[in-house]
């Protein structure tokens, strides 16, 4: 009789647990489906937002991934809580795991945060020629952790975004035009006016050099062995280097034709013959 009473007691307890559990299970399933729909809806909103804005595709993918992971974790916590698991213990476990991972990946997280700042504020974009961290090159790729530059020698320089976002960056393509400054020395016996006229004539004949603002030549320095002239002119970014190298070559040729000396370091050796008796 006692055994029958125990069995009946267990059946009643199981029935009560089942009646209590099923509503929670149904609510958890509803929460799961609604939450899944909300995650998809938010990702679709992010995608539509980026269609209207000029942001990097990498940032869009990151935000979609971040939203999906974060909300799915939150959804998991809500579903487990609905099933009867204490939320305080679960949140503490997730927080401890997050702290441990964060400390282990501290350097990577710094680069990750730097990548987000670069993608949001866009100090440069793919195709820009920049100078950063002592490296000059064209931006080839911007990822969440590193930025790749193509140097003049066609090497690929990989710079961590954490360092890049916290250092000075010169973006040579931010403006459509760029000013060049070339310094050339002439001998003290050379005619300054003729030299300046030659330099200005070279600029005026070069179609890649802008006529407005007009090219200018100044006496920049009276150095020890030369009068240094400073030539300044403007050119569009896409033809800047073509104009720069053309001027260097032409000024040498024209100065030679006009007999204008470009001083260079010279060393004179005097020998003394020893007399032998």
C-alpha cells in the first residue's frame, strides 16, 4: 500500500511539473521564433542603411555579424531563463567567459577597435596614397584588424589598425590637387633672374602643371656653397609625379644650356712631395 502511495505521489509530482513546464516551453519556443525574426529584421535594416550611405562593405558585414552574435546570445539567455534556469547564474557565467577572452585577446581587441574607428570615420579609403607609421603606400585593403598598403616597390605593408588609428596619417588623395616643392641650388656666380625665368618657363610649358594657382620661385636660402631656389607648383593627384619628374629633368637640361651651375660637393686633395737627402 505504501509503494502504491509513493507511485501516486511521483505521478502527481510529474503531472504538476509537466503542467508547469509546458507553458514555459511554449513561451520559450515563441520567444525563440520572435527573437529570430527580430535579428533578421535588424540585419535587414543595417543592410538597407548601408545601401544609402557611403561606408565600407567590411563595416556592414561586421555590424551584421555583431548584431547577430549579440542578439543570439541574448536570445539564448532569454529562452533558457524561460525554461527555468536562473538568469543570474547564466549571466555571471557568460560575463566571466567574456572577461577571460577579453584579457587573452587584449592586443587583438585593440586592433579590432582601431579597425572599427577607421571604417566609421574613414580617414582614408581603398586606393588612397597615405603616409603612416613611417610607411608610404597605396591602401590595398582595410580589414577589421589590419590595413594593407602597396609601397612604391610593390611590397605589401601590413599595419595593425590599433597603431594606425592612434598615429598621424597623411592622406595625399583627400584633396584633388597637390602642391610640389622642389629645391635646386645654383652657383653664386649664376644669374638668379635667368634661373627663375627658366624654372617658371618649364612649369608654364608643362600641361600637367596647373596655371592657377600660378607657379612661384623664391630664393629659399643663401647656403654655404649655393643659392637655393625653391620652386612651388600645383598639379592634379593623378599626374603629380609625372609633373615632378619632368621638372627635375628639364631644369637640369635647361640650366646646362644656359650655363647655370648646379654646385655639388667637391674635394680637393693637395699632395706634398717629401725631399729625400
